[in-house]
C-alpha cells in the first residue's frame, strides 16, 4: 500500500479551495458564529477536484510506531482462553444494570466478562445517549478491571458514531451520510468526521462503527440514508474523506478514532428492498459497483471492517472464505480487524439455516475470516470457540491471526499506554465551532429540486402557513441513530435547535406565521383547518416526509408518501395559493401525484439538528442552495432505474420498454443564480493505452448573486464487450463563483477511469470510442491498442 507523507492544509484554505461558504464561521474561539446572510468569501486557491482530493487522502503516511514486536511478545504469553476472550465482543448490558443515565456497572457481571472470560471489546448503549461523565465512569471501571487481569490487556470500546457522536449527550449531530453526499463536498465531509471523532474520543471511546460504504442502489432499502448515494465514485471519494477525518495520521491521537468500513459487501441491494434479506448479485456487478468503495477505503488505511449481515447468492457473507479472505485479504490487501455484525454468527443458525448449531456456525465464520464476534449478549461464542480450538476444528494459527489483529488495533490506538478517560477532553464536546460546521453541512446538503417562476427565495413580509408532519419535528430532520437507535424519542433532542417551523418563525416573526399540523406521518389530523388557514395566508410551506427509523423497523413496501400526507398536499394546492414543498426524508418518497402542481420543492435529506435553520435560510434567500442529488429520484414505484443504467433502457421503443423518466435526475439541483458551461476541450482525441487525458471546460456564473456549482464529468464507453452504461460519473468539483465570474477547470482521466469489470470478473480496458460529457456538452476520443 502506498503511504507517502501528506501535510494537511489549514481548514480555511481547504474551505476556500472547495468553495465552502462561510469559512469564517468555523471559529477557533469559543464564541459561536452563526451567519444568517449569504456572505461568501472569494476563492483564492485553485479548486480541488474530486480525484485530487481522493489521491491526496489515500496516500497519507501513518505516524504510529511499529508495535509488531510487542504484539508478538504478548501473543506468546497468552493462554487459549485469553486469546478467545480477545475475539469476543459483548454489549454494555452484559456488564451493567439499571437504565438510561442511571445505568451503572454491575461488579459481578464485570468480573465475569473481564476477569473470567477476558473479553476484548464492549460496545453500544443500553437505552440511549449517556452523559460524558457517565461514559467516563463506565469506561474507567472497565479498564480498571482489565488492569487487574494477568496480562493487563485493555478493552476496546466501540460505538456507532453515525451522524456524529450520537450516543454522547450534548454532542454535535451532522447530516446523515446521504445528506453529506448531497453536499458533494469531500473536504466538508472530512471536517465533519474530524469533529465527530474528536467528540467520540472525548467520551473515551476509540472505535467508531462508521462509515457505511454500501452503495445505495435500492431506494426502498431503509438504510439508504446511511449511504453516500447510488454512485460508486461519489461514495468512494466521500468514504475516503470520512475515514481520513476519523483516523487522521495517528489513531492514537486524543481527537481520532479507528474507523470501521461497513457493511462488507453487497448489503445494500437486497432483492426485496427490505433490510437483512437476501441479495442476488452476480460477481461482475458486485465488483463493478460494490467493491470499489471498500477497495478505496482499504487503500486509505481504514483499520477495521464490519461484515454484511445478509447473504449473497445463497451464501451468508459471514461464512464466505472467498469474500472475507481471498478477496478482502489477498486481493485488496486489508490487514486490519474484521468484526461481525450484531448476533450474526448466531443468525447463521436461527435465520440463514446454513449451520445446525451455534458451534458449527462459529467454526464456519472464524475459519472464513471473522476475527471478532459481536456476540453480543451471551458467552456462547467464547465457549464454542474454546471447544473448537481444543478439537482442532479451528486451527490455532487462525486464532493467533485474529488475536494479533485485535492486539495490533489496541496498540495503534494507544490503549496500552493510555487506557483511561482523559477528563481534559470533555471540553471538546459540543463546541461552537462544531455546531457551525454542522450548520454549514446542513445548508450545503439541501437540494432545490424545483423553482417555477422563481417562487423561491421568499420575501420576509408575507403571511406564511406552515403545515405538515415534518414541520415541527427534529426527528424528521435527523432520522435514526440519533440519541437512541431508532432516533424516535422527541424528548431527547436539544431544545435550543429550531425545527423548520421554529426557524421560519424566528426569521419572519411569529405574527407572519400560522401553523396547522394538517396530518401526522400516517394519518389525517385537521386537513380542513389547514386548508382554511392556507386561504388566509399568502403562501404555504408544506413539510412532508418521514419520521425516524433505523434498519429493519424502517422496512416499507411502497416508496409512495403515505396517503394522509398526499391528501394534505392536495388540499393545500386546491386553495390556489403558492405552495412550497419541503421534503424531510431519508429516501426518495414518491410525490408524482403532487409534484407537477407544486411551485417549488426543496429536499432536506436528513440534515440534522441544524436542518431547521438551514431550511429557513434557503427558503428566504439567506443561503444560496448548492446541493445536488446523490441518487435518482423515481417517479413511479416500479421505475427504479439508477442514472447509470444501460443506454437502451432510456427510450420508448413501442415494444414494452419504459422510458427513463425519473422525477429528478442524479446530480441535479438548482441555485438562485444561473451557470453556463462552455469550451469543453480534450487535450487529445486519440489516447494510447496507458496514457492520460486532460478534460477542460469553463463554467460561468451568469446570474445576479454569488453561488456554488458542482461541475460533473461523465464518461461513456460507446462499445464494450460487456454492455456499457449510458454514462458514469468520473470527476466532480464544487466551484464558488461571483456574479459574472468564470473559471476554467481541468480534470485528468486515466486508464482506471476507462476500465470496467469484464466477463471474467477482472478489470479490463478495451480500445474504442469514448464520450466525455458535462452539463449538455460532449466531446469524443478514441483509445488505441498501442
């Protein structure tokens, strides 16, 4: 793996380079700056395109000391029981009693876990987010117990820091991954991950089960909001950005954590669209669309990986030696720790039916390549693995290999030197600077999908009716993994963060805002009253979408918005008043019944606690929207093609094929200014194999206000031995432009950009014609054999 030293640039410089608005709103002091105007700093540095960012973030040299000799020396001292203990991960309830912030260590349970079984890892929360003091109390007790054992091996605590340190009370919550994907801003993603790591480590938790690198190819899947969208390239760039933010160059640092790539592999395309159900993915498709994000993350140095709970083509991934060892280890070169997901070895018996007993399941999973079992609520894994090792059914060499990786991670994290919580780090929690970044990310995540007759931005003197189930809900703005697993306890959300309704009231005055709920998520409340209020208003802001959900509880059978919400919208439209639709959702809920009659549509893809402020800022013109869709927004329930479908799927033929007519296309998103593209040029029109192609174009702000545009470069292989997609995203850059300002950007394309997975499941580059496309412009080149 290439690892050359990379010097991090200052945040302000990076922000300018990528056109990040409000760079001055990331203060070093304790005074919070929450700008409400569209003030933007000029770009003084060359814009970093996606590949420049990616390349510089996968070639970072780590600064951790070489501790392999210490690992080997410790391994030689360990008994079989101690080794098996290190491979065991239990949930917090196995060592505690009580609930919520009254949770406390149970001495007998702790003694059993640490002293008797030598458990190597603890994870999760019992009920919901804990105070930082409670985290310090619990982890201190765990590490003190570990220090009393024979070899004094520290315990590694793991947690799901998903949109921020969501299980630490008072932490900063950022947009969910799908919202960060909508920013198309990898530097902003890295900065958010840095802050999430800092706040997680402040709670003495060094291991983060993030990022999700599953590519969101199924919009029905309830975990779509946890992904970076449907495109492998966009997900790869943002995935590496998050890993670099979490890990930095030294995961032992007090503001860094070990990242965990998940869920390897193919989890996000279940045939049914439902969570934890079987996937049927040919290997050629698996390698083309699902492997690249993990391959990039491995190259970036991610330290751990979590395995897909499901199965692919009838084989649970937890038992696949091919995927876990031959591909992940031997092909990709991953050297870190492989951890199972929740109860997934047990589920080989209870759900998959591939093993008759848990003992058989343990043998299959460990021999396939699982290093640590997230058991998590009993000691069956430890007991079974001990028996299997004594019988020779699991070789000692395999156990030593797994334990070596566990110990190496603990050394890399600095746990042997400093296992105890550091009280001084409490000051890193919930800082004003972190909140400012969260607000910036929320603003950039919003996607303006429609704006007929420039209905937006709204003027602040008009009478507004706000209605809909997402109008007064922080849950809709955050979704799952927020304070509790399902994110569905309204009382846990901060009282000082406005909902959409609250932010609109603060912006234009309570006297100008009426509020009638109209409907809940699934049922009508007072639609007639809402319609009457609409007739008395100048315009209507209707906030529809989803509540909070995570994993299997979020399964649905139809992407169409619930009937109660659609009826509310139709009642608002029937008043004849201008209607602005705000969609607060984690996946694209269908709106074809109302979309054509709605004047403006703003998508809020789970922007987090600052989402209410961000939505109001965009609606009233204090922030110029710059988000772009990271997925294709479908129009019909069974028309779920992704943007990179095959070319012949796009047109009406008269033979039963349905045209590709989504509600909104991947990569789309409007601004309050306009941009014009020109002068798409290739530096050559015949490229020799092994060569490089330069693509340049000019983008100009032709409107009346400053704004940012995401320049997107697509490529089409005209003829290939495996039928080619109509186009694939290959590069992007987010550019800030003043009115009248233009920028010429240059992108480099190499052979890897021209390759695809061939019929033999291996990458291939074939000679032939290619098309380069950007914003309606197109040019062609030919790749030659020589």
